[in-house]
């Protein structure tokens, strides 16, 4: 018995498959997880940031951001300090070592992205970005 799958369902399964593949392949190319890269990149955009704001900007849960930051701190890539006026608030800052590490990953990231979008022209990339934004809006409005 053959099961028919709609084109939309096929695309959904392709998104899932791509999502499962991108993280490990990025990690292999950059020698850093995509999540960790996002955290470091987010820190690179600012001098210092509240841990909660960083968590929201990279869209990962509280436990994950704490775990990443503790590991990055142990590796000397970030520093964390408590707000002296409110011990519950933690500020995070990228160290010079962290800046060098994320800077070194930039070329690996660019190579990975270039390979991922090989044979796409500018128009196709713009159309893809527009379609993905529309999908994101539809999901945001629905759930």
C-alpha cells in the first residue's frame, strides 16, 4: 500500500531533515556548535549584556544558556558577573580569547554558508528568504 504525501508535508519533512543536518555539519566545519556560535556572536555585538536578554536574542532556554555560559567561562571565552544591586541578574561579556575564537570561526562559517547555498543566485536567495519569513510569520500567528 502506497501512502500519498502532499507537497506541503514533503516540505515539512525536508525542513526537519535539514534542521537535523545543519547543526552537526556546521559543528564539523567550524569546530563549534551552532548554538555556541550564536551565543558568542550575540556577545560580540555588545560590550556587555544581561544573561536573560542574551538568552532571548539567541532563542534558547534558560538552562541551555546557563550551561553554555558556564562552559564558555571555564574555557576563558566569557566572563560573568552578578549585578551588585540584584544578585539574581547576571551580566556577560566576551573576553579577548572569546573574540579571537569567534573571529577565527567567521571564515569557517562563511565557507559553510557558501557551500550550503552553492548554485543559488541572488534572486533565488532573496525569494527563499522571503518565503521562509512568510512561513515564520504564519507559525508565529498560529501557535
